[in-house]
C-alpha cells in the first residue's frame, strides 16, 4: 500500500490529468501500479507543480523595516548602494540572536504557507553581529528540518578587507555549521581589494568543500565588474557548478562587447545567477542569459527591511512583479518565470532529485488554478504542500 495518491492532478507540460503515487517520501510512479494508499487526495483537475525554492533571502534582516532608516531605501533605489549599505548597517546595533531568530522564524512560516520547500538564507558576519545571525538561522535550520530545507550562508555584508575579524568569523561560521560561503566583493575600496575578497571567499569554500553565493555589482554603473572576477576565480579554482552570483545589476550598463565576454565566462564557469527585479532599480539582460543556458532564478532578496518595504516569501508574487519589470509577458515567458522560482533555484541550491518525475523526492504543491499562467496571474496560494512524507493543508478550497 502506498503512503499517498494524488489523483486528477494536472501537470505543467501536458493538458491531461494524472495520478501521482507517493511512497516513502518519493514519487514511486505516475499513472502506474498500485492504486490503494493510506491517504488519497483528489486534485479535481487542478495544477500540481514543484514547490517553490528561494535561493537568495537576507533572512537575518527580515521585518526590520519599522526600525530602519528610511533614507536607505531611497539611496538604494537611486543606485547609491554603497551609502545604503552603510546606513542599513546601523540597525544591527539593535539586533540580537533572539530578535533575528524570531523575525526569521516568522518569514520561514510565511514561506511554508506559500508552498516554499527550500531557502538559502543569508546571515551577516561582521564586527557588529559577529555570529549572532548564523546561530539564529542554524537553530531554525534544525527546527524546520523535514519541512523546509534551510541552507545558511555566512555573508560578509560589510566587506572582508575593511574589517579585521570577518575572515576569521567566516571560518568560525563554517565550523558552527553554515552551509555556504558568501561574499560581496563590489563594495571593497579598489580593484585590488575586490580581487582579494573573491580569492579569499573561494579559498575558504574550496578548503571546506562548500558552495559560494556572492553578491556582485549591485549598483547601476558599468565600471562595477566583479562578476567577471568571480567567473575567472571560479574557473581557476575548478569550482564549476558550485558558485551562485546574485544581483549583477550593473550588467544592464555593460557595452555589447564586454557583456558578451562576461556571459561567456559565466557559462564557462558553470555559474548561476539569482536576480531580484522587485528590490532594485536595474537588471541583467535576462533573455540573453537564458539563451546562453545560464541557470537563472528569481530571489525574494528582502522581506520588509531597510532596502525593500514589502515581500512575504510568496514566489508567485515575485514572478508576477518580475514579468512586469522585465517585460516578460509571452506564454513562453510564463514557463521561464515559473522555472525561475522552482527547478532553477533548486539546481542552484543543488537539491537532489527535484521535479515531478518518477523516483524523485515528493516536493509539490496543489494550486487552485489550472495553468502556470494563471498561477502567476492570480499569484495563486497553494492548497496543499507535500514535502517528502509530510503533507500540509494550507488553504481550504473555495
Ligand atoms: Zn541581496
């Protein structure tokens, strides 16, 4: 006898309904074999898709908007990101492990409610916060285990070269259990320090066999070019497929020749990119990157913090806004956008066995719509989330 059967499930790429059989947390077959199960759900022809994945979220900063300096958002949205980061760091004086834990827990519960099964959560490590954010997120990683896969990124938000203790704190964060080494080279003073920053992060990642997630060129000037440095260092360290870049907004201002060169380097480095069109003023050339075969995802980035006042870990909302900001409104765009909140971020986080196929781990949502287009249009809220052996009823049908 199976654990769960979902019958009359409409899948993304054909217009027919199917029976999804789930056993020991895995999709044992689609339309085949056994028909008796401990639990049966009739999806009644509604859409069943992969559940959502957030590959970039500043989880230690969520719900700090009310205490944030309101000039930060204004500066960030005008492209003056360095000053915005400096201003935003003042909030950290008022944060402690308990506050971060409480806020982040609220965000994770929201994510769960909206059908998210995995998050790459960033926690700052620096002279002010030290390891408080890391400790809070690691506690939540354990608490939510089996419900949400939380990967913790040790993120040197204030830079590495300008702060004495950060490099050591990054190492300590890894020892405590952080999963990913973060970086933000573009805020360092000069080109030499930017290069050093990238090298140090890669060095730590390789030493501890960890993935890298680095914020690059989160500004609107063509002279910010740390994406290129990151791609070169990834190739030099043979860390292909292990490096995620975030933001890269400056790409919008690169000249044609340079843009082509950087895209080729990213492709060679097997790098992925998480973009966040709703949280900032300019964006990388999405269609070109997709044509190049670079794995692209949409991140939540911020939830009600100094940089962005909204956000609720609802990825259909993020896809809806992205379709406007990026002018992606053709039927083929809807599938791309949907991939960017499901399987693409899952690939970036290197989640094994992701997708609705036989033999894969059961991570899926039942939505109150019939197509991906409608899911984005109505920013559909899942009725049911299945994560392995766990089943969550999120909303009753209307
Ligand atoms: Zn970010």
